[in-house]
C-alpha cells in the first residue's frame, strides 16, 4: 500500500461528458503529480502541484484541468471527453517538489469512454 | 529538450536467464530513478542513482549510472516469474522530476 488513494477505481462514461478524478496523497507529502497511461503505453506526465500551487505542466490538454486543495488532496477534471481519453490515470505524490524525491503512486483510475 | 530512449521495448526470457534494460539520455542527468510496474499494478519506486559511475544492488537487481551521467542500466540476474512487469527509468534534470522512459516490458517464461 503506497498510501496514495485514488477514487474512483473505475469510471465509465460517454463522449462529451465531464468527470472528476480524486487523489489523496500520502500523509506528509506536499507534491502531487498526475499521469496518463494509455493501453500498453508509458507514463505521460500531465501536471504537478506543490502545496496548493501549480508547479509544472506537461502535455495536458486544454480540456483537462486540475487543482490541489488546502488539505492537499487533488482533483483532475476532464471535460468534453473523447474516445481517445480512455486510459489509466495515475496520481503520485512526493514529499516535496524537487528532484531526488521518489514518487509514490496510487492504484489509478481506469477511465473508459464509450 | 530532453530525449530519453529506453531499450529494449520488450524482452522475453526463460526463467533463470539474465535481463538488462538500458536508459539513454541525450543530456547529462542530475540523477535517475527506476520504477517497476507489475501487470495491472501501479509503478513502484525501486532505486535512485545520483553519482557518476554509481552501482547499487538489490538482491538479484544491479543498477548502474554511467560515468557521463547520460545513461543507466538495470540488470536482473537469474530472472524469476516474480520479475515480470514493465521497468521504467525516470531520468531527472534540473529541478524537475517529471519524465519517465518508455519502459521495457519483461516477460519471464517458466
């Protein structure tokens, strides 16, 4: 158990819809990362937050947004969903935002767009 | 920008054979991390290498960081079925900690 909690585990929805994925980091971790992993693909970095503020952005679509709340949990919002958005979305956390920090991953949310 | 190549993409080995995956960067790295993702699981941190030429061992796993800090390898001796999964390198430059290699998927045939 990594200590990172992601909900829901599975999400099935239709094209054009909007969903929210939730992540609670490990106790004491201030930095949260979101990744997208399509079938048999690598980990694509989406966005990073540190202590409530956006720290870095990757290849995140404009239809996607995220935030980190004062209690440090984070939400990833995906809107106007397309078939290609079907993927496993991982959240990871680390103690702080710098390098040398191992990332601890949650079990992921599997999003299926029908 | 940073270019990272991880090879091979796939590797099938007989149980008991050795396995190596390589991570090569076009730029000098500050450090590199390695992760393992079991089928159906999430990535799990294995190790971090920081120093030029560093070698670290974890039981049957040997991790190396190149002298120029541009490449790294993970070697597994005498693979077991429990080694099955995808191994990712996560090379790091500057202050960021965000990129993962493409991964090497290891299949171990009993």
